């Protein structure tokens, strides 16, 4: 016990030192878009680990997000050792991508493997929480794709088992954790670049692709509803940037406005939030047109008392190439920051937490509060009927 506590103290000291070492000075250049001052986040050498820090496995891979989940933990020093899914086609694709890992014969084989410390999953959405509970009861930590929970009863069960076992139940809110401009925005906000944050506006448009989506994608019981599903990213960002620890849903609405062939589907939703750190507005939809070069023009605006930040996550339709665009306007000037070289720390910090029983990647309270707000907003949402 004494040795474990000493290791934890050493880890916390090293984390502070590492964080200080990650602060990088931006590179400046001239911008052709309205003479906005342009900066570029300096390249940071990625962490290299001589030996795997933890071993992890995958159970369920019904959404392609699993590949990003695996890559995040691998960057953090994790070693993928095994995987299991019921669907042969999904297994074949996963095996081709990660040939070094072993196909397990069953979920039980992975849960009984004492060497596995963390399990990842992007199973069908309403199956994730029950799986996470089984994982935690087996003595392992769990990382789910979003939405990690689809009903308030599941949330209550997850909270109870997480408290009983002391294991980690992490939901990978990738629009924050895996978007470099959003990570950079977190650094700027914490440094006071725009004063006190009073509101966030999160926009999450997606492309439909009806011919390639699986059947469960259109079954509300399985996908949880549009606000629960793709809206969960925005609830995480709202809590994070406003530093809210308590919040309520002021109003929410949902509707299937243009897809009558899928009666259980929802293609539009929005939410108003109020918390003890600020306000929030969220809009999500399935109306990205085919003329856009990416699946969605995801944006986040962070309003502060001394300025604002706008993030164009995947594309800048104004002409700049690629994604990870950040604009910051304060009382002195407007700056554009190219964040393509920004480090993504979530996977590394989660591995740290698995090893040290800490909460540096995301607190358990924050993780589940974001899920709770999305579930409440989904449940209370008024139905849109544009025919009326």
C-alpha cells in the first residue's frame, strides 16, 4: 500500500513537470485571409515508450470509431492484445487493421484474462453500458464510444457499479479529445485568453449515407436518439469549457423532418442549457450536403467576457485546407491558429489513470454528468412537426 501511494505521488509530480514541458510557442506568419495574424502550433515530439504500459482489448466494434479509440490508447503506451465481436465481417476488417492482436473465442475469454487492464468498445449503442458494467465487475477499466449510455436506468446502474468497483468508466467524446483545435482551445481558455467563459455554441452536423448505415442506426431503442447520440459530444464540451459542475436543460426539441422511410429516426435536435459556470446551445442534424468535402462542418464557439474562440473542426469552407482551424478574437486583434500539430493527450492520460488510479484524462463525475444531461434533454424534448 505504501509503495502504491509513493508511485502515485511520483506520477502526479511528473505529470505537472510534463505539462509544463508541453507548452510551446506558436510560429507566426502572414495570412492572406483579411490580414488576420496567423499562428501555427509548434510540433511536439510524441511520447515514445520502450515497453507497453498496459495491455488492452476490444469487445464489440459496430461503429468505426473503434479504430480511433485503439489508436488513442496505443499512442498512450497501450498494447492491443485481443478482440472479440459477433459479426464476422467486422472481425475480418479489424483483424486486417490490427494483425498483431489475437481473436478471442468469446467475451468471457477477455474478461477472464487477468493481464488485460482496459477494455474498449464501440458495440451497438444500447449494448455499451451493460458491457461496461460486466467489464468493471471483472476488475477492468472500460472505455466506450459515445454514446456510452442510452437510458437513465443504464446511467443509474453504471454509477452504482462504478462506485462499488472503483473502476474507470470513460466515454471517448472524440469531438473534444480527438480534435486538435478543440484541445488547443482548452489550453487557451485555461490560460485566460478570452476571460471568463459564459456560453458555448456547439454545432454537430453529420452526413446521412442511408445506403451504408446498419439497421440498428435507425432503431431509436438501439441508437438512443439524436441528442443522446451525436449530441453527447456537445454536452461534454459545454461542461468542460464553462467549467460547470451543475447544469439543467432549459429546453430541447427533436424531429424527423425529412426521412419518413425511417419512422424511428431523428434527423434534427437542439438544446438550451444553463449551468453554474455558463450557458450553452447545441444543434445536431443529419443534413450535411454531398457538396461538402467532409462528413460535417462541425463548429464550436466559446464566448468569453474578454473575447471569443471559434473552432472549425473538420473544414474551413472559407478556403483553408484541412481541419483543426481555430480563430481567436480578443480586445486587441483577431488571430488564426493552425492546430494540425497539436498533441492529443487523452489516450496517454487515460493510460496514466489506469496505472495510477487517478482522473487526469477526465473525471468520472464529468463523464457521467455529460451523459446525464444528454439523456435528460433527449427524454424531455418536444417533438417537431413541420407539417403543422
